[in-house]
């Protein structure tokens, strides 16, 4: 087992981290699902557990017995090939299993997974274990941002607790970093974990461009609002303008104007907005319109990856101008795990970097996050670019 000790430690730490995120919650908080894109914390804890049970324990641990046969239906997410499941919009309607039942389920599966790791599993099993660990890390980010949405849309605006760099200020002087045209390699090329959508490594040609060394700030966004940015139709895509009109959008998520002063909801409570801090909780539609207003544009995901070692990143997911598509010669993995990324490569935009909610040992320069253009409950921001 010596050769797998780091994986065992990573597994144990990851399982503990998910539960630590939930420690500040009241029992009632675990069940709430205010919108379809936000899942109840209880469901996240159960789903990440189901993944290990379904893809590993039932196949590779001799004598394993499911904690409850019915949980596969409750905690499957979108794996069509793995059977029927609760409709996504109904996750918040499940008062049972109880929170204590879900924690018992987690303990049952965690203990069984430790047995599996000590059984010296084959290399292909270890690969799936590693995917399962990083799958849970992804859900830790969703878990925290879903909790923020649940609490931030409660009229009492409950306090969750301090989150490092939720108000993130960059102190370096602003400048545009020029990048030469040429052929560059894109994609993961290290002997470390990555998702299939970061492969295969390939070449791209880019024209000369420049990219900002800083994220757009709240102060700049206030100027956009004051100049009528949310009312100028020519700044917006048609879909973005429809989204603004139908949803009465006039500021980033969690912003509210109190007697002429802009405030925002933070996990640590409501606070007056720091104009020097990076703007966050914006949609791609808003990022695009802001870039239009500035006479600039968003970088493509390739431009971002080429330049990423020339600026600091990691506090906000950064919208790019790239559609979420497969790389040349991409092949979906066989079986149910092929549903993990490949089937979502349509109608979504790529975000690069990571955020303050991203789990430890999970971010990397080639990571491709992706969301629909209207979504903004993640810690999303933007960095501007221009063609030269």
C-alpha cells in the first residue's frame, strides 16, 4: 500500500473537507434548493458518496453491500447510462434521507473505500479513484457557492463565516501585456491529474494580442452602471439583452443599492462594496457587454493559457470568448465516465483559472471550466484583452 499512500491521504482529506464546508450550517440549510442550478448541500454530500459507491465499490470491493439500494436513484446526477434518477428540480423536495442518514452513508462508503485502497487495486481502478476525488473537489466548490446562494437569498442574510479573498484587491499597476503572434501548444502535458477535456495537447496559431495583468474592479463596474451599461442595447448580444430585460438585471449578483450606496452580500455578511476589489458574480453576457463598453474584448481560452504565467490568477474564474468545444482528436472515455465532460460540449462558455472556492490541489493552468452564459453564482470575473 506504500505506493498509494498519497492517494489515500488525498481521499481522506477530500472527504473531510466536504464535511468541514458544511459545519456552519443549520440542519434546515441542508435541504434548500432555491433555483434549479443550486443543489441542496445534503444532495452534494450524498452525490459525491454515490459516485464512489457506484463506480468503484460495487465493482471492485469484494463483498461490498450498498448502504441503501434506493440511494442510487436519489443521488445520481446526470449519468443516463447509470439508471433513473430524481429530476434535478426536485432535489430540494427530499426531506429524506435525513441529514444524519446522509452522514452515515458517507461514513459507510468512506470506510469501504479505505478498504479498497488497502487492497492494492489495479492501476485502472486507481485512475477512477483519482477521478472520484477530483469529482468531489469540484462539488466542494459548488457546495460553497450553493450555500452562498441559499443564504444570500434569504431575507435574513445569515452569516456563514469569513472566506479568504472574497474581497480581492490587486495592488499592482494596471498594464496590458503584449503577446506575439505564433504557434503555441495548448493542453495538459504533465504527469499529473487532468480531466479528459484538457486533452489532447495540440497546437494553435494566435494573432498578436495584449491581455490585462489585472481583473476588472468593482469601481470600473460602477462606472459601467452609472453610464447606463445595463440600458444600452448595442453593448449586448441579443440573448444577453433578453436576459437583462426578462430578469431586470442592473448589477452583479449579490449587489444591492442602499440609499445611494452599493453594498453586497458576502459569506461574512453584507458590506459596502470596495471599489478596488475585483468584481465577481457576473455572467458571460455581462462580461461581454462590459468589454464592449470599454472598447476591448474577452480573451479566448487559448490566449489566456498562453499568457497565464505572466499574471496572477486563481481568485476568480475568468470568462473567455471561447465556446466549450472538444480539442482536436478528443475522444470521450468509454462507458458512463464518458458522460463526465463530453456531452456538455455545446452552448456553453469556457472559464479559465480558478476561484477562492476551488478546492486545494485542484487548480491548474489547463483547467477548462464551463457554464451557460447566463450563470453567475460562481465566483466569476473577467480580464480584458485587445487585438494588436
